[in-house]
C-alpha cells in the first residue's frame, strides 16, 4: 500500500538536511553549519555519534598503520578528539593489531562532545526521527518522509546528505547500488559471524582465532585494564592510572570499562 504523502504535514525545512548523526553525519552537519547554511541533523536515536557512541570506544584511522605511525587526519574529527582530551576522556595508545596509534575514549563523553560541538556550530537537531522515504521530483530529492512520536511528516531542503551508514536515503531515491557480497567477500566475513565463509575467508578466520604471541602493547593494555580496575597502585608503583603506554586519563570510579 502506498501512502498519499501529499496529505502529510510539513514538520521542518532547512537549506541542508543531514540524515544520520554518526561520525560522518555529525561532521558533515558541523561543517555545513559553520559555513553558514541552515542545517538540520536527523537521527533515529536519542543521541549523536552513531556507531562511535553506540558500540565503539576506540577510533582507528587517525594515524597510519605500522610502527612509525603518523597522524594523517585533522579537521573536525581531530577537533572532536581534542575536545575529548580536554575533558580527560581520550587516550592515545598503540593499536593491538598494527593499525597505528589508536584513540580510546569514553563513549558517553563523546555523546556530549558531538552534541556540544554541533550546537555551538548552530546545527539544529531532530532526534528520535527516522527517515522512511523520500520525495523525488525531476530526478532530485526535494523532501524526506520522517516518522517519530508525532507521526509521519515531511522535511524539505535544498540539499540532502545521506549519512545513514546504510545509504537509506539513496536507496529510497532509487540510486543504483550493488548488494554486499555480490562480487566477493563482504563485511560479514569478519571471523565472528555465522555466515558461510569462502576458503580465503576461512583462512583469515583461523588466523583471527589463533591466539597471537603477547606483544609489548598487549602487555601494556593488560596493565591498563588492571590499573583502572583497582585505581590503586600499578606495577610501576605509581598510584591510579599510570600505564606502560602513558597516563590513562580515565579515573576508575567513572568505570570507563577499559
Ligand atoms: C563490527 C565493527 C567494528 C568496528 N570497529 C571500529 C573500531 O574499533 N574503530 C573504528 O574507528 N572504526 C570501527 N569500525 C568502523 C566504524 O564503525 C565506521 O567507520 C563508522 O561508524 C562509520 O560512521 P558513519 O557515520 O558512516 O555511520 P554510523 O556510525 O553507522 O552512523 C549512522 C547513523 O545514522 C543513523 N541512521 C541510520 N539510518 C537512519 C534513518 N533511516 N533515519 C535516521 N537516522 C538513521 C544511525 O542511527 C546512526 O546514528 C567498526 C565497524 C564495524 C561494523
């Protein structure tokens, strides 16, 4: 059954509407608002950050992989990392599997940092708002169909950014796409899934599950875990949060979970 969208109320409009407030969407919305555009950021959940605040506690990708790691990402993402650091909720450490320097953070603080940075930039937020469909006229998206506590409605804009992580907006607009796994292994072949795996992926899966030899960094991480749990005295004799990789800024009583 196709709903008659012409009967739906116009609930908002903006110059730029960003759908999805993960790292990509929040960054895009902050950049857009700082450039002076009236920017609306839609998010189906009640907080910003997407996977970065829902699931993860470590950013990779700021630094090049390997031992001689070098930071290659700046801009708004680095500003977010610095805002975490200013709150004492960010720790740079060697990655356990050669991905270069990793940035471990407290995800609850990151929710606050994303929102604060977006609001300072002038981004308007609409949380608990799910984009279910789009309006297309002459090959251009002219509006979104959104759902929430108030029911269905329309949001209009000159420009839309699909940052849903799943290309929901593009899909609804009829943009062609290639299904994952059609031409080769897809992202589900991580070694943790129940999906049938191709022979090369099975090899990778075995490698994934073979316990690696303990590296210097894994040793450091174990110390980090231990010192945060106890919040007392670590192996080096320092109180609280001194670790082999540096000073862990997360006080144990906050339960950062490392
Ligand atoms: C298993 C796994 C482990 C990973 N581990 C790491 C790691 O340790 N470190 C690291 O740096 N990266 C990691 N990554 C990669 C990282 O998660 C992604 O690169 C990053 O989250 C992508 O950000 P994004 O903003 O594009 O999407 P997302 O973070 O997925 O954000 C999408 C946002 O859009 C919202 N949304 C979706 N659909 C709609 C809709 N229709 N209407 C309204 N809102 C919508 C979602 O609620 C979400 O907030 C991992 C990825 C996976 C899958």
